[in-house]
């Protein structure tokens, strides 16, 4: 991997995540980068392009959550520094990969780079999913009490992760398929769902009390 590209992204791009919501901070960016590079090992792709697409994929959150994937694409296309590392065609592919990463997107990623980044962003871990959903609810629906947040949370879980939900997986070599099946089994158990929500709610409340 190009050490100058890595140095630039570490110094100028990753730090941008510090001002995003709790589910999209630096740890999320690094997780997606790590996942993407691991998945890239199964394909004949340019590791620098995968790295850049993963690093930039959520930078558009600086302009708000709605349409942030398109904003990420614009940021990539407008970043003059990237022109010293990639051709115009490569930059366009990187931008499209960032644009295509969002789970709610109704279109299929346009390249293997988009598939890799989209799959890398599908972090199928029950605690992480539940915590991020609660944090999103607290930020965007502050008028809801705990029970209201729980109902919103359950609706979102069914819409996105349950069988028939809109979440789609793209890379067969990824462990996400098995993890999703396990999470879908949890969602079929109302007691387990309530307990998972309760654990993460308590942890968030405890963290608030310590801050």
C-alpha cells in the first residue's frame, strides 16, 4: 500500500470522523477499512483504491445523514490530493464505491469496490447493532420515552435486519451471512430482543452519568 496515501488519510481523513455521531466515529471508520482490506484479499483489486473508498465512505456525514453517501462521493471527487495517487477513472470508481455503500440504497453497487465497501460496512454484531440503533433513536427522536424508543427500535430491526428486510449482502466470502442468520434468530425471540435492548440502554445511561 502507498505509504504517502496512508499518511494523508491518517492525518486528514480519519480525524474527520471525530465529530460524527457515536456510531460513526473513528473506530467505525477503522473497522470498515479493516473489513474491506480483508475482503479485498479474495479479489484481484487495487488495495489502495479499497483503502481510500473505505476511509472516505462516511465523510459526507459532515453535511448531514440524509444523502451522506452522495456527499462522500462529492468529497472524493473534489479532493485534489487524491489526484496524486489515482487516475481520474480510479477516483470515479472510488467515489461510486462510497456512494453505493449505504444499506438502504435501492441499487446494486456498480463495481466490486462498491460491493466490498458495502459489505465491510455491514457490521453484523448484535451488541453493536442494538447500541447504534438506540443512539440513533435518542439523537433523532428525543421526544420518545424509553418504551417509545423500544418500539421504534423494534420497527427498525424488522425493517432492516429481519428476514425480508432491506439489508443486502454482496460478498460470499464474508462471514456476514452466518452472523445475519444468527441475529435474525434473535429477532424472532421477543424476550431476547427486550433483554438486548435493555443491556445496551443501561450501558448508554451509565456512560451518560459518567460524562
